[in-house]
């Protein structure tokens, strides 16, 4: 405990509280240092980097396809969204176009991951504010989606389902039926969550007018996704820069107006309904055809040069030596972004013609949002900090990369 | 010789009451987990024993065998003492609760006041726990707890004053007997305002959702419990559950007619008179325990300033108005 004033000397009123990286409500390993006056937060300083795995640098040593599993580990609760974001960047860079069926399948998987991410967000956000039943209700429905992912591609969380120029494999009719059953049941379940918290006085008192950020500030801080839309700025890459099948489905972009925790909560709840609608439309309009572009280059092998095993000294030291690097891909660079559940996820890719990306940089929404925490938490109470962290839906895997 | 027999009888009765209460506490955790599990679409404990019935004992054994960790910077003496203060003062309150007619260990004339005194004493344990842990989270938790319990004790005491006025006594046994002539055989009808205030305060007093701020898991990790582990941690939990029982018992005794049934029920079905009073008492207590758990599964948590605002700006004024009205009615209309 720091001394709160010693007789005869200067009086210090502030108390510095270190919240995280090990804390039940910092959603992973976010660390905040809070300068407190009583329970009021005077200053909030976010610290990131506790989950840094060097994904961007690692990508330079992988083949284009080999980078895919790394993107799973960005926002691990919505891995398809990252996969698609990365695939689109590569496709746009190399001028590949996925076939129609693949586009629809990707959109379905994308929205499934959005629902499962938003469900996890709602679960933890509600738990942070103390409503523990919502947590288990959300996990119940999320389980169904994860099971569907498992049937599609064998993995539940880090799926790597999309491929550059398409998807890994087709969805069986049984899967689509199960998914359709899910979309029929889901709106009812959203109502169930809302019955518990939407009009609950305690919930309203905890969220309304808390963590307010104005539209102007939100844009200045570079917020995106529901965190930005809660402040009343209508910006959604799915509608504004459509990719995959988003230009062929009808959906609305919900916006708030006050920019507080409650508006961000409402935005995400509406998005759950819209995502559900998108999946329904995609299943109904799913065209027949290929699932992988025929002009997709052979990007999964490192280089098309010859390979030979050069024995050195002993077998233990045997190393794989590659022949001269041959240009297998067009050169160029591109910034391509998609609307992931958290906001705008951008990939900046640079190709030098070899089979590996020369540079990859990720613009992750969680990182930007973590920065804006300082602005949103100032002047609130400790309990508000928790509500605000929940409302910006931060995932440290994506933030620290 | 006679004195020795009396002492032996008292000791045996005390041991029986405490033993039975501890058993009830053990199964309150089981009850809570089962009830909340049902509400949340889970099944609760099922593995240990038949339908998980031995789970409380498994938990107890586990916490007993855990390594006893004392933080290096903690004040060891106070750190040891804190859980003892809490458990001792909470358990002492059990002495004045009449489980059936004249069934209290000590039939004190100031029974209710004694319970309040002991509840206030338990706060010292919490403050000492937070202070001696030498951790900021514990410190915040204990400060919150002290402020909360003190504020809500005022509302609680004032709301009970209505009952004292109606019963003309502070003795719990007399309060129950005084309810016989009431509508439905309970004060909860005429003292409905006081009853509601008391129930809300009971949640705050025992640190239960939606007022579980002192140990708000997501904000303060575990509040004043943050640095505690193993059996010391279990002691705090024991104290929390006993105080839940005491609050439930107070509500049953002061507002719901205690061990007695409403007059019209016993007149309609006279054989119910033969059932021991403790059964009705326990049914009422467990109904309120169920309410505790139900609320926990339903509501989010208040923020600290909101909690204080409810206590000082709503509950205390309302309960003051309630006793003024009760006093007037009692003096001039009855």
C-alpha cells in the first residue's frame, strides 16, 4: 500500500492500481494502470504486448497458404473472418477471383464467426457486469456454431476454412440444414438474452452514459466496427466496400447515437440479427459450381524451383537446400480490409515475386480500440472501466499479434 | 450437581445447533449450485456421491488440504485473525435465533439488537482482512464492504423498528408470538414497506448479487478475499453462508410468522398443528435462500456509487417514513 499522506509532508491523494495482465476482466492479457482518486479514474494507461507472437514477421518465412493458420491466431474467436481478410488481400494482390459458390460459402462462414464472436462478447460483457446467466445462455448457442465448424472442416476454433481463391471444401447439405435450423431458432434466443438484460434497470444504470465517445472523437481515434457505429457513424466495409457475396444480400447497418456502452451493446445485438439474416439469404441463394478458382496459383508449395537433400557431416545435420528462387507470383503491394466482428481488419501485403510474402502488416481493430480506452475510461469509476473494456470487445491475440 | 447438568445440557444443545447449522451451510452450497445450474441450463454437481450429494464434503476436504499461502508482505497476525473474527461473530448470532417456540440457545430480550451487533463486528474482520493482506484489491474490497454494511445496517435497523413497534418487544420469541393475530399470521402484510426494505438490505448485508461489490469478481478480482486461499478462504465462505441463513431466519421470524402457520390454515387443517414448528421455520428459511439464489442467477451487479445512492437516498428515507406512520397508527388508531 502506498502511503496516503504522511503527517507534515506532502499529501498524495492518487492511488495507482495495476489492473492486469492477470485479471478476470481484462479479456486476456491487457494491462491497465489506473490512477485513482477514491474510486474515480483520473488516468488510464493501457499497456499491450503481453501476447506478442511475432505473427507479422513469421508470415515472411511462410508460403502464402502457410500464413493462413497464423491469421487464425489473430482474433481467435472469429478465425474465419481473419482468414477471409487475408485471402482477399492475396486475391486482390494477385488478381484472383473466387467462384460464386465459394464466395457464398465464405460469407456464410464469415457471418457464423461474427455470430460466435458476438456471442462470446455478450457472454463476457454480461458476466463482467455481473449477469452470469447470460454467459451460459450464449455459450449454449455458440456451441452449436462451433459444432457446425467442426463438421465443415474438423476444427472448432482455429478453422483455416477459406483458401486463397475459394474454400477448403464444400458444405454438406446436412450442414446447411443444421445451419438453417440454427438461423430459425436464433432470433428467439436473442430475445431471450434481451429479456434478461435489455430493459433491466441495473443493466441500464451500469451502461447508459458510461464510456461515452463522440462521433468526432471516435473517428479521430480510428475506431471501427460496432464501437464506431455506437457513436452514430455509419461505416461498414461489408456495405461500403463489398467483398465476397455481401453485395448480393440485404442487410442493415445498425447505428447508435450516444456513443455509450449501451449503444455499442445495442449495435452488436442488432448485428446478431442482421448476420442471421445474411446467413439465411446466402443459404437460400447458394449457387452451384466450383469452390476453388481454377486460376489460383500453386501457392501452397514454397517455390517451384528444384529441391535437393544435401547430406552434411552426419544425418543429424542434414539440411534441405533449395534451388534458386524463381518468381512464382506477381510483384506488388496492397492494403485490403474487411469488416471483422471487432471492426476493420486490414492486411498490408507486399510481394517480391517469391512464394513468401515479402512483408505483411496487420491493422487490427483491437489495437486501435485499446488505445481509445484511455479516453473512454477517464473520469469514470473502476466498475465503468470494466464495462468499457467489455464494450469495445477487445481480443488480445489480435491486438498484440 | 444440578448446575453441572444444566451446563452439560447447554453445551450439548450448542454443539447440536452449530453442528446442524454447519451441515445446512454445506448443503446450502449444493442447493445453490443445483438451483443456479437449473436456471442456467446446466446440471450442477453430479459426480461425487449419489447425484453429487457428497460434493460439499469433497470441497471441504480440498480446501483443508490446500497449501496455506500467506503473502510475504501481509501482516501475519491480523491475516490469521481476520477469518476467525468473521466466523466467530457470525456464528455467535445463531445463539439467539429461536428455531421453534423457546428454541433459542439464549432467549435474550434484545435478540435482534444482538444479531445486529454481531453483524457489525463481522465487518471488522473484513476490514482487517483487507488491510492485513497488503494488496490494493483487498483494500478496495474491504473499504467497499465497510461502507456498504454500515449504510445498509441503518436501513435494516430502521425498517425492523416498525416490527418492534407492532410487537412491542425486541425479543425474537415474542415477535413471533405477536404475529399470531396479524392478517395471514405475519407482519409482512401490514409492514410491507419495511419488509421490502429489509429484504433489499439483507442482500447488501450479506454481500450477495446484485450488491456483491466487495467481492466483485470482475472488478476487484475477489475483493478482500483476493489474497486468501485454502481453509481461510473457506472460512470466509462459511461466514457468508451462515449470515445468509441468519438473514433468512430474521425474515422468517420478524416478517413471515416464524415457526407458526397462519391462523386460517391451522383452523382449516387442524392436523398441521401436530407438525413440529421447526419444519415450517425451515421451509420459510429455505424459501428465502432460494430467492437469494434466484436473484443471483438473474441480476447484474450495481456500481458502488449507485449502491450507496440506493441505501441513503431511497431505503433509509422510506424506512424512516415507515416507522413514523407505524408509530402514528399504533398510537392513535389501534
